[in-house]
């Protein structure tokens, strides 16, 4: 990975300093497609691109444009995940996991994955990688300060060598020390993409390669919450608070090679077209949990936090996962009827360890889970006038029971009023770590054969100039989760035993989310409200009833409109509930019903500014922590972030 990083640092400055100085953006006239960038430089009077020629293209071929404006929405995205994280509750240090306040943010796939979902918030999946088409080279530099020593950076460059061929290269790196003992984070996300199409668009290709690694020191939370909550100045230095683990760490890394391409059989595009499509995805992942010291010091006593072990020290649990996916299809397109795509796919995965364990009562825990699944399916796409729809159905033809029905429909009344509807019915295979896990800790070994999860979701979104609203209703059957199965005696000795479980009853989940901004001259009040209701016989799916974010701010131009600035205060709040706890051995959150978190206010003060294509962000996060009570947690025994001042910027270069 270091080789990729240094090569990237070498290439980016060369490309940056080789860019010629641009004329003013006011002179832009870019409705012309260039044959190549070199050709445009040779012209005496170069044509300058407009922003709509800097395109961002998703895997589903939805297109947006590069946005260099400064808005409150862009400020919400200036964080570690580079997206609005409303509904996610970060842990104390940047780069740690997130507790999920809004359950409707959970994404599902019918295929089994490796698991360890608490480690995947910053792991970019194949459908999260974007592709690009730009008239001239585009560079974006992102920087944000972290907690104590460290930095958070994301560098990106993309260019078209011709109008048909695009390359992009990006690297996101984070290192943050944190406030508490054994809390350092270090992550890296390398991405490389290419897009190509023939001039007649008979052949189209999108491909990418990623290498990602996420390292977290794991302290297991604080051992004496009463010291944190007391407000004693002796513990204002968080390093004085005892933690369960002083030398443990977890590590997730993964590589992926992906391409999606299609070929039109008829030489010229007409009213009826026939395509051959193919998608390839090879991915391998590796998860490791290290804990050199088994005992934890809690006050004057010594505890085995995760119970007895096969070894006396130096735990090094490793899980490996490989996936190979191929999908081949034949698509028919008619200008009046839409596009019909019929396909067959082949999914193969191997989830493995390097040993076989004989558990209690002679139970044999194997060293791998190998799966081969074949599906057939069809997809119908329709786009005409104000309607846009995509309907997908797949079903397995092998022994595994797997199916996915996904229907999306959009109606655009006009440019400002849009309606989205979606229905999804998934028969989902369990993630691998529910059925098989091996560890040096005796009670963290299991081999199960859980039923498939059944997930039915109906949602509707409306976007208007006056109100944006989302409603989702979900019915969960055979819901899988992790539970604390520690005996009363183990809890008395502070031992935590977590195992997977399946809930036999039905869970009904409803969420209603609404956002509206009110403007009063140069002042504005932006509001986002979330209401959630869960109907269940037991406390399994736990979320706060109410989550809100409200921002009051001022915006205006200064220095003859050379500087645009926004400044204000953001208020965050969620009601008290039994928040899920986090277990580092399995990299997962688990259900608990002993301690509630929430019901505390969180105020952020910010100043955002923009000069040309450079945006600056200054934020005093949770500034009320200095005078409010110490009752703020991200999970039981894991305090939320203290008051911190952070600075960041996003800098775009256009040739």
C-alpha cells in the first residue's frame, strides 16, 4: 500500500503543476466536445468548459455534475465519510465506527458477505464508486484536522485523454490519535477508475480497482463511567480514565477488481437495439483482531473481558474472504417500450480460517464456508416524459433460497417537484460471520445454520421547494442480530460474551423524515426531523423515537463579492433509548437492554467560506460540552466526542 501511496504523491504534483492557468470562469463556453486535451491547448483561442461538462456517473448510469458551490448541504458532507451523516452517531475518535440512529439507512444485499459490519462504514463498495467524464483535467484536494495528532486527507484527479476515455486516481488517508487510551485510527482508501466508450457508443466500459485498509486500536470502552460522568476535573484529561483494553487492535483490508461493460449487436443505434452485457467483480477481504494482553484492570481488580482463551496471550484471530461474481445478460431496447434485460449470474465465495476447532460437547467447527449460487433474473427500465422506472427481479436456481424484487418509480412533476416510490422484497442469506466464526476466546466460536432473513420495505420520497419528506415502512422476519449471552456470574466479573441470534417473531419498523429550510433575508433556519416507531415483542431492533438537527446561520458576500461566508450554530439531539453496544472481537454492534444513551444536546458553531473554487470550514464541535453534564455517549461505555475545534478545506483545480 505504501508503494501506491508514494506513487500517487509523485504523480499528483506533476499533473497539478503541468496544468496551465485558466482564464476567468465568466468566459466559459464549453458546449463543444474535444477530440483530445492536447488539441485544445494548440488552439490560439482555447474554448473553456462549462460545469455541466464535468460529469459524475454512477454504476447505474445516473449523472450529476461537479459542484464547487458553498452550501449548508456541502458543509454537512465535510467529514470523514464525505457524506451527510445525519442518522449516524460517531464514536469519540475520527475513523472509529458509528452507531446507527436511523435504521432505514441500513442497506441490504441478498448475497452473503463477510460480515464485521461495524468496520465497513468507510469501506467503499462497488456500487459506491463513481466514474467521470471531464472536458479538462479536474483535481480535488480535501483536508480536515483530526483529534489530537493526525490528519484526514483525500486527493483526487481525473482526466479525459480523449472524449471517449477517462481515468481517475484517488487516495483517502486518515490518522487520528484520539483523546482516550489506545484509540488511534489509521485508514487508507485507494481508488482507480477508467471509463471508455466507442464514438458510436456501441461498446461502453466502466472499471475500477480499489485497495482499502482500516486499522483501529480498540480500547473496549471506559471501565468506570462514574468517573467520566462525575465532571471531576482530574478526569478532564481523558487519558486518566481506565479502559478495558490497552493494546488491542482490529484490522480490515480488502482489494477489488471490477468492470461493467456492454456491447450493442446492431452496428448503428436505432429504434430497436440489442445489447450483450457483462459484469465482473473479484474481491478479497481480510479481518484480524489482535489482543496481546488478555486481562483488563478495572479499579483494583483484574478481569477477563472476553472470557477464557485457548492461549495465555498474543491473540491473533484472522478471517479471510474471497468473492467472485459474474453476471451475463442480453438486453433489448425499444424507444417506446423501454429496455428489457435478462441475465444469469454466478456467485462464488469462500469464507475461511486456517484450522478446525472441536468445541463443547464434541461440536466440530469447520475451517470454511464455500458457497456457489446461480440466479436468473430480469430488469425493466422505462423513461418517458415525466416517468422513470427500474424494476428488478432475481431468483436462485441452485439449492440456496435467494430472491430479490426491487421496484423503483420516479415522477418529475417539474424541475423542482419530484416523487420517488420504491418497493423491495428480499429473501437474504445470512452474512458469513453469523454462521461461522473462530476465535482464540473459547466462547467466541460457533457454527450455525440460520434461516434466511425476509425483508419487505415500502418507501416514498417527495422533494419540493417547500418540504422534503421520506416515509419508510419495513417488515422484518427471521431478523439476525448479535446478543449479549453473558451469564449473571460473568457479568459480575465484567466478562462480555457475544453470540449471534435469530429473532423468530415479526418486527415492524416505521420512519418518517422531513426537512425544511426557512429563509429570512440573509438568515436561514435549516431543520431535519426524524420520527421512528418499532412494533416488536422484545427489545431487538432499538432506535431513538426522535432525532433532530437544526441549523441557524447567516450567509453573505464580502470584499466586493470575492468572499462568500456562512456562519451559525447547529443543534443535534436524539431521545433516550437502549443503544446498541460495540464488540471489537467480532467488529459488530450487539443488542443490549441495560443502559440507555441519548437525551443530550450537542451544539456546533461553524464558519464556512468560499473563495473561487476553494471552500474553507472551521467548526467548534460540541462546544457546550464545557458546561453541560457529562452524560453523552455513542454507545454504553463509549463516550461521545468532547469539545474540539477542527479546520478543513476542499480545493478544486480546473485546467
